[in-house]
């Protein structure tokens, strides 16, 4: 296979994204014939058909869909690399984050964060495929789970700082309408109990803390806390969740704790992690201090 020009891949990506050679041409400020020529050359080089063409539209073939995923990932990596060395992006902080704390806690605070940390540019990626920092794709990570925190703490290449983000309180949460029927922990036996499969603290731990044996699971199951919180706020059952993650729903009254006098389970669920350095970037220090202030905790940098 001959060497493929970057312009051909850019033309392919634009056409696949817009679904039109003409729209791709407008986006790249070239002629439609230039887009068509570049893509035909790419197809000849790869010896495969990337688009199914008719008079009004174009559709990707299975081979085209596969190539598009890799091309987009490649352009994203290239953009990260350019941003990392560009003087215009020295204040860019690339953050990886556990999905639920990103959606429920960090993103709703972005306006305040960007106001308090003037000049900060923040790029956020959410997922459970936590970064190991070797590639330099991210500057910091908020991870969930003691297993990940311990794995980071054992890291040697590069050495990683792991800072606990304080205790969280876990309680049953539901709508006010549903709460009206719940007077004691035993009343939960007759309710739909929403399960969060990946939580460290689940229903058996809460029932045990309140001197009861947990009933058999019978409610909907989710692998992310924000899905359980959303389902509970829609009135479909009782979720056992962190009041930190559900703070917006609690503040708005969409969710309440039906048993405020019950025993909550407290635990450390989230950690802020980043590579150890002799001198930390001002943007990282500003973000860490801001997170600590928002949570009312102290973070001790080594």
C-alpha cells in the first residue's frame, strides 16, 4: 500500500461526518471535485470501497465505518499532541473522570470552576477505563473505587499521587411521593430497590448497618450511579446512593431521604490522582485546591 496523504484522510473524515461531498468541501474550503478525487485516490490506495454513492447521498460501507473510527481517533490524538506543545494552550488541563462524579458533581460546577480559576481551559473525558498516565494524554484523574486507588498508589512508572476526596454519605433516596409510604427501614421490603452493581456500598451493607437482613434483589440494575439516581428521581423505585452525587436532585426536591434518622453508610469512594512531579503546574494546583474547597476537605500535596 502506498503512502496515504493526510489531506485524503481529512477529506474522507469530513465526507463521512457530513454525509455529503459538497458539505465536506464547504467545511474544508475546497471544491466538491477535490473531495471526490481525494476519496477515489484513497479507495484505490486501500483497494476497498469506502462509500456507497447515489445521486443525493453517500453512505459508509462497513470498511468505511471501520476506517472512520480509527481516523477520528488518530485526529483526536494529533490534536492532543499539538495542544500539549502549543503556547496558546499552556493553561489546558486534560482531566479524566469517573462517569457519575463527572456528570453529577463536576460538570454542574463548571461555570463556577471556570470563574474561580480564571484562564483555565479544561478538557474532560469520562469513563472507567482509567488512564495510567504513561501516554501523557491526561494530567489528572478522579477515580472511583478503592481498587483503582490502590493500583495507582502502587504505580512506579510514572509514580502517582493519590489523594482521597473525603467521605461520602450513602442513604436510600426516592421521590417525595414514594417517601410518604416509608416510615421505617422495614418498609423498604415492599418497595422496588434500585441496584447499582458497581457501587462499593450496596443494599446489604445499608440493611446490615440498620440491623436488618437485605431482601432478595428485585429492582432494576444499573452499572452507573447517575443512572440509578435518574431512575429514582423518575419515581421508579428507591436508590441507595451517595448524597454527594445526588446533591442537585436533593436540592431541587426531586429526591429526598425517606429515612433521615436511619444509619447512613460512610466511605471514601473517589480519589484525585496525577503523576508525581518536582514542580506541579499552576493549573493542576488551582484545580486541586478548588475541588478541596468545594468539598470542604484538605488535600495535602507531598
